[in-house]
């Protein structure tokens, strides 16, 4: 395959969110040593970025209560980045004290979602993030910005692309080096993905954009394909498709890293990731969680005994 | 990127969805479905706006017990004016039985792999095409349209990689024999947008795009992304199976057909007209899954039930 000939990126950076976004949305609380082992296994797959944990109050997110222990307990492989979520300045300081060298902040393109999720308006949340970004800048710590509900909101329904562009621009202007656009409830399709990206690309350079697609309606790979056809070269995914959708009981959430890599391999796009190693890490965590994988590639491969 | 945005679309304004659930779907389900349930399924599908519903297969019940009731099904269904109910006819005997039972359209199944043909129907590709020429002659005499399927277009469970040139060759032969449409099947779902594009580029040199359809399996989660690429290349006929009925006989427990609901959701999001009522389709999926005592494979269905 010749990715350049078809206008596709030659290399795509995969941001693995399984240990944070994935586990956060799993019902079963995972013991600290299992989390650490998962991250250590992922560190050996070639993945360039593994989102480790979230420095959020354990009252809100019990799954991430062991954030300090996990941060301190993991192996730090050279060349791999280990960002953590920091919703505010307090979380940021705690993260730095625990050894974090990169952080993420989470905005949303929907007022209702912002209110329901973090109990403040988009504007108020941006102010909090600016405090984090300022401290981070002083300490030379990179900050990644997420925009939730980029293709639809569980409360507001339709979200206008201009709003996504506006929030993205605020995050980028405050110093976020990358903006990850999240289809939080997976309702997006290649049609809405294209419209949203066209609006955002007017404000943010393409190389600073990432897509974070949920597979709740089975649209994730088609949406990701659309994004990379438009030049996006950073894709978030979760090993085994960990992490259901908190807004649709029993439905799936994150797209499976294995399925994304399978597609990118088939397109001749370099990711640096060993698919088989990711499947093994997926097998490990699914066994620990006593659940079936959400990755179709893993399901098919383990059943035929071929990869 | 050289006009990367231009690579996205334009899409066809409308797409014909060919529903293969009652035949391809049920044929690959473990539980044998009683005749009245099959008839109800097809009748319900006839109310959704689908224009083509593959009803059954006139093959020996010794080989395919699930389709043993082909005559009763063909005679029992409501034949709604404007809807086509093609049936599979592997040979002249099956063709004659089909016409006697009231069939007005038939399908024949070729393959792009010699080994697959040998294992599946115990002859070479050349010999299978000779058998089909008998069916073609009879069909022409009776003014019955014939649809041609080519299996293994993106990979074979026995041969592995399949050359795009071979797919083009078999497609050309079947088209020249008089098939009005050629459905290109990714039988084991191993294809990706890369191999889909390569294969279609070759086939489109021999068969007009207006006569092409894609039949993608979702075994590796790639179906919708593959279909998207096919649409971008001008294909406007897509096969799918309600509720994603029909597992993969080559990977135990893995999925097979792409779910019609998930396909229609994507096409709706792209503003492509199908004429299909998604809610009625989901209701039909619920019906057959209850009858089969199984969960749906459609993510749209899974998500929608809980919102």
C-alpha cells in the first residue's frame, strides 16, 4: 500500500487510553497491581503514549483512587509518554508530586454535559484549565486538551461544529499541544466527522489534532478513516475496547486498539505498534476483568488460532 | 497532504441495500429456524423499505439443512410489489425448482480462489462457471435476472492473499455471462480499506461500477470502513444482514455479516438515501434475535435499546 499516494498520513500516533478511559468505565474495580501490570505490558508493544490514570477525587471516580500508587509503580520505558488526567490545579500538583511528566485536561463542547459532568459551565472549566496550563508551562510540562461531545451530546443532542472549534481554540490558545476531539457517545458518522473537522481545522493546525472515537453505534473505524483521510494523524483507542458507554447501559464505548491497528496496517500506515503484543495485553486484562474482549480482531484471531 | 480533504466523498446520492439476512444470515446460524419464523422475518423486512431481500437457497438440504424449506418459504412469503426476492441457485436443478416455486430472480456464487471453490463445491473455478452457464441460459430464456457473487475477494481462509487481478478476471467472466450485478464478497472479513481500494480499482477496469456491489463481513471489525471506501469509489449497492445475523464459519464464535442497522445508520449520517426505516429494521432485528434466542450483533440496536 502507498499511503502517501492516497493522501493518507505515513505515520499515525496511537494514544492508548485503556488504563484510564477504559478502566474508568468498567464496573469492576481493578486492583492496583493489575493496573500496573497492564500498563507495563502496553509499554512493551511499541505504543508511543499510554494514558496512565486520573488525579481526580476518589469520591467521584473510585476506579482511579490509586492514582499515586499506579503512577509510582509503573515502569517508565524510554520513548513512551505517560500522561495523566488533571481536572484542576490540585490534581495537577498531586500528579507532579507523584512523578507525572505530562498531563491532560478535559473540556466539552456542550454546556449541559459540562454542567452534569464537572458541575460548572464551559467558561468556568476553561478558567480552571488555564490555571493548570499556566503552572504546567512554568514547569515545562506538556498539556493535552480533550473536547468531549464533539459529534453529539447525551443531553443536548446535536452539537454545532462551530462550538467544537471555539472550545478547541480556547484549549489550544492556552497552550495545549494537542486537542483530542471526542465522540463521547459514539453517535457520529463520517458525515458529521467531516463537518466537525472542517470547522476545527480553520482554528487549529492539523498536526495538533487527534480523534477519540467511541464505537457505541459501530461507526468508530469509519469515522477514524474519514479523519485520517482529512490528514489527522493521531488516534485514541483502548486495548480490547475497554470501557463501556456510561450513557447507554450495556453498549460499547471506546474503539479497540487492536481493530484500529489492523486497519492502519492494512492501509500501509506505520504506527510502530506490534498488534500481537497488544492482543496479548488485551487478553491479560480481559482475563483479569473476567470479561470478553470488545475487539473483533482479537475475537477472530483467538478463535482461528491465527493472527 | 495532497488534497486530502478531496479524498473524502463525493458519495452516491442513493444506495441500494441488499438484505441477505434470511439467506446468508440464517444459513450461518447454528439453530435451525422454523419455516413460519423465516416467513415472518421476510414479511417484516418487506415493511422496512428494503428493495431487495434474499429469501432462500435452492440447494440440497443434505448440504444446507437450514434452507431445506426453500419451496415453502418462497411460496409462503408476501411478495410485495416493487420488492425483489432473489434466491440462490447453485445449478440448473436448483434453478428449475426455484422458478417452479415462484422465484423471479436468482443468484449464483463464484469465488476468486481455486482452493475455496474446491473445498466449497468440489470443482475448479472454471468448472463452476461452466455449471453456471447452464443456469444463465435457462434464466435468459425465462427472462429471469441473475446476480453473481464472487467470494474471497479480499482473502481466502485456505489460500490467504488473493490477487486483485484474479477477482477482476472472475468478475468479468460472470458479468460477460449475463449477471446484471456482481457482489464482491469479503468472505472472511480480513479486508481493510487498503485492500478494498486495490481490489475495486482492478475490478472497475473490467466491470462498470454501476454493476458492482460489496458484501463485507465484519469479522475483524473492518466492514463499515471498507464499505465507506467502496462508496467513495462509486459503488452504490451494499449487502448487509439484519442484526448482523450469520457468524463466520471459518472463525468459531466470530462475527460474520455486517449489520444492516449499522450500515443504514452510517448512510443516514452521510445524507445518502436508502429508503429504509431504521426503527422498523431494528424491530425486525429484535424479532429474529428473540426467535433465535441470541443477542443482536448490531451496535446501533444495542445502543438504542438503552438510551
